[in-house]
C-alpha cells in the first residue's frame, strides 16, 4: 500500500523538487513519529500481550498431612484455560485492522500535503529562474543605455518586471516555508523539527 502511494506521488503532477529517496525518508519518519500512528501501534501491542487464559494463586494451611500433602502451609496455582474462546484473538485482529487503517489514512494525508509542498517548491524554482533572467536582461539594457544604443526610458519597464518577479518570488518562498512548518507540526509529533529539515531538503 505504501509503495503504491509513494509511486503515485512520484509520477503525479510532474513535480521535480522532491526525489523518491527524500520522499521515502520523510515518510518513514512520519510512520515512526506521528502521534496518531504511535497510539494505534501501542494499542495493538497491548492487545497482543493479552492472554487467553487466567491464573489464580491459592494459599492454604493443612493441620494434618495426607498421602499427597504434608502438614503445614501450602500453596497452589489454578489456571483457567478456555478451550474454544477466541475473543482475544478476534480483538487482536480488530486492533491490527484499526492500526493499518489509521496508518494508511495518516500516510495518504501526508502524501497529499507533500505533493502540494513539492508543487509549491517547483513554483518557487521557476520564479527564481525568472528572477535571474529579468535581472540579467535589466543589466543588459543598462549597458545598452550607457552605450547610447537605447533610451533610458526603456529601463522603467524592465525594472518593473524585476520588482514584480522579486515580489512574487518572496511571496511564494514565504508560503513554501509556512507549508513546511505546518506539515512538519501536523505529522511529525515530537520529531517535527527533524521532519521540517527533511522537507526543507526535499523541496529546496
């Protein structure tokens, strides 16, 4: 199930910012550290440790000995073992099903948010490329004006484009940082800072 979820994320949307190895590392951390999954895992472990039989300790004191028991204090252990009771076995199966269902639910939600994060990172990359392009073009136009090949008025349009792309880049970059923090806190539990670092590495 997890393999196909990861594969779907890798091939959907055409995101270039996140590699399979980075997605896998972040997913493994979520599976280990997410508090919802941890709670379900603990519930399954507790249910698995339950016994299908019960034991009782009995204490007594005999005044006179018998062929099988000596006089004086004695103790015994009594066990009750149901022959056909599968109640605990069914509870374990139910707990395991609940754990798998909750794990898949958390994982699918995480991968959906991660896909959005990777898409946002791609958008930031595109704006960064455009920012460099418009800066280079403005510098070229400035040199043309210095050499008298173009009018100074032509620089206004280029400067406005540079400023607009710079504004868009900073806005989208801020949104990307906010998304990383939100996803890390939502899914990372006590290890959210580690998850945030992995997400930053995945969506540079």
